[in-house]
C-alpha cells in the first residue's frame, strides 16, 4: 500500500514539475495564506508567553490605580491621583504596599559621555510592591523624601555602565544638569510593569521628582502622580480589597454616592485584557488575510486541477484501460492537489518563520513566538486546502469512462 | 470452455433522440491461443464489439464470459481488475504516458495491482527484453521511434501475464517496415508465449498475419473463417 502510494506520489510530483511556472503561480495563494497563519499563531502564542512572564514576575497581587485613559464625558472635573490617595490606600485593610509612581526620562552625564535613562520617582513602598532588592547601599529615608533630597538608586546595568566595577554608592551623577548622590544600587531585576526597565533605570524620591526637576514631566499639577502601584497580601481577597480601595479613593475625591469614578483600578486580569486586545487586532487581521489567501489559493488549486484533468483525459483513459479503478484515479489527482498545496505550504512556512523572526526582533509591542505546533498546524491547513479543493476535480476525473477518456482528442 | 464466449450481444446508444443499434446479436467463441483479425468498415460495430470484449464497455443485452468470468455481471471496479489481469491493450496511437520512461510506462499496470516496487522493475525489464528494447528502458516516449513506442506498448500489455492482447489498429500510425516488425512480434507472442491475440484492422495484408478472420457489417458478424 505504501509502495503504491509512493508510486502515485512520484507521478504527481512529475506532473507538477512538468509545469513549474503554473505550479508556482497556483501555490502563491497558499504560500501567503500559510505565512499569515503561521505569523498569526506566533503572535498569539507570543502574547500568551509575555503574559505568563509578567504573571510569574509580579504575581497577581498587584493593582494599578490611575486616571482613566478615556474619561467618561459626564465627569467634568476629575481629581488627580495624589499622595492623599496613596495614604488613603495604605489605610485599607489587606493592602501591604502602595507606592507613588511617576516616570520619565533624564539625560544623564558621566565623564564626557551623555545618555538617557528611565527615571521612576517613588518612595520605599515600591520595594515591597515589586519585591525589589538592593545589591548595596540603602533605600530612601523619610527625611530625604520630605526634604526633596537629590539622591538616586541606580539599576544594576546602568550602574555597571557608568561606574564599571567600582561601587557606585556615594558617587555623584548628573541628571539633566542637576547633581544626585547615589545612595544605593539594585540587584538585577529585569523589566518591570508598563515598560519600565529597572536594570537600565534609576529611582529618585517622588518629591524630588515633582519639585526639583522642572523638565520632562507631563503633569501640570506638581502633586499629581502617574499611578499608584498597590500590592495586596491575599490574592483570594482581591475583589473585596478592590471594593475597599475604590470606596476609600471615592471618599478622598469627594465623589457623590451616585457619581461615577474619576479613576481606574486595574488588576492583573484587566492588564492581560489590554495586552490581549492589542494582539487580537493583529491576530484577526492576519487570520482574515490567511483565510482569504487560503480560499483564493484553494480555488486556484481547484482551477488548475480541473485544467489538468481535462488536459490529461487521454492519460486517464490509458490508466483505466490498463487496470486503474475510479478510486485509483481519484487518489492520484487528490495526491497531486495535496502535493501542490503542500509545496505552497512549505514555502509559506519558510516565509512565515522569516516574517515572525523579523517582527520578534523589531517590535516589543507585538511579542511573537514561533512554535513547532504552529508549523504543524499551518502545514495541516495547506494539506487540508489541497484535499478540500482537490476533491471535486479528482472526483470528476474518476467519473470518466475509459472509452470516452481514450477517445478524447 | 472457450477463453472468450459472447452470446447474442446487443449494444444500443442513444444519440440525441436517435437510437443507434451498434451491435445486433453477436455470438462468438474464441479459444485460447487463437490469433484473430476483426475487419469491417467504419460504423460496422467492430469497435463497439472490441470495447465490450476489452471490458471497457458493457453490452445493453446478452452475455459475455471471459476466462470463466461473467463480465456482464461485474461492477465497474471489478471490471478494472479484470482488464488488469486478463487483457493487454495495444492502441493505434501507442498511448504511452509522456514524460515517463519506457520502463515506467511498462511498470504502470503493476502499480494498479499493487505489485511491490522491486518486482515491478524486474518484470518490466523482462517484458522490455521480450520486445527487444531493454537498451531503451530509460528513454522517454518522445525519444523513441513509432515502432519502438508500439513495442513498449506491447511490453506493457505483456507485463501482467494477461492471456489476451487486444490490438486496435496497431500499425495504423506506422510505416511498412515498422508494421512488419510489429506484426512479426505479435506472431511470435502468439506462437511462443501462446497469447490469444485479437486484432482490429482495415488493412487486408495486416489481417493476413492472423489465423482467423471475422468480418463485421451493420452491427452483425457477416463472416468468420479459419485459414488453412
């Protein structure tokens, strides 16, 4: 049986390669379709993976309090997120840390070299919220925070870049023309939430961030924060803690009991939703391109197979005369259609893997991850297209009678 | 028991509104090892008769028994098997598959009875040797002369050890010299291998090679003579 199948397969390959140009044009639709499918699957599984990474780094115990990005129109004068909110949140039972969070970029000078650095203005609760550890030195003191001290805690990589292997603690760095004393260096952490990379960044007191620095900050009110990073002790109680935080912030903002929230409290789930929504758009687009290309490619395969059946009517007659059954003829043309679309599939996989690697290398917002299963799935798609669209021509060929087929000129 | 026995065969086609009675009650017995030529003008029903004998078509009425098998009672896929095992075809236009070597063309019938690949190659090579073309085994049909192509087709008809060879105007596309070569080959297959050969032709000198001559006219057998 395998022997027979191999013979049939060889006949198919021969027939396809007899018309190389035609085969190439026919399989183009399949090539594009499979490439789109494979990229789509890679984006999907890449998003999944980046979600899992964030999940394992921060756990699910983190909440983000911030102003909504799209504010309800009925709210005329939304209150900023301030330290009053931070203090209110800290009083909520079950909250273990609440850190102010303002981020921006500084120009940093050391020696004759200039570069930019991510700055996070916060207080010591950020260590508890993100479970960050110091490698050397110390955290901010209350006194430093209240006195707008020009002190900084450097990330692991940036400290090494600036000071090589010399201990940075006690040294002075210049951020946007202002001197800061390094009081600590972080252990290696990796990327944090919302794209802040602690290893390449620096921490300063939030007070200093608002008052001493006068460039690069987006908020008009000197007391407002980008967001508050909140850690809860027990994930199982996260829903009731969210309600308590919401009530507490509504109190601070003096919102009427029937009024709408002028802030937003996100948990891990809503964070995941956002990321998924971004990759979903991309996936849908690729899915549509893939489906349409496979459809068009499949119709192309069907069309060319119908031509092939007509062209080779006499050959079909010969084969029937010497003993081929209808089933043999049907198998031959099905295998041929499948081979044609699988060749397209293989080229499509190569193209798709290439596109995915380019996307993965150049885009941080669209994570893409190649997997063996996505290759297998897209190959299966191409084979299925061949079978589906090859069936009708194959069936047509098998229904010929030997006499009519032999007589065909 | 005869190798081929037809009893009162009728074949009626409907072309548009017109009924064409291509065969009108043909009964013939052909014994194993005979060399039969079938002649007749076009429209005489000889092609229809040959199609039925070759199991490519079924009669409208009547009975056809081939080597003990009641062909009229078999279904289409069984009929394909009967053709494969019992009958070798040689056509006027050679009917080799293009872009496929002589050897692979000869192997073809064995693909359909699921002969293992190494056995196929071996038997196909033997058949090519029998027609004197083993040196051309790997040539494509378009690299062979008409006579050589017809000999490849004959090798293909031998390869499944079928007892019968149907040759439909086998010399129609060949010049005199090649025709003689091919007819000598048929004679040898008949004499040496005991193949039953049924030959359709409209050339009297080609029919001369056969030991028995059947003539058709208007859908009926009009003469049936054994020579000598």
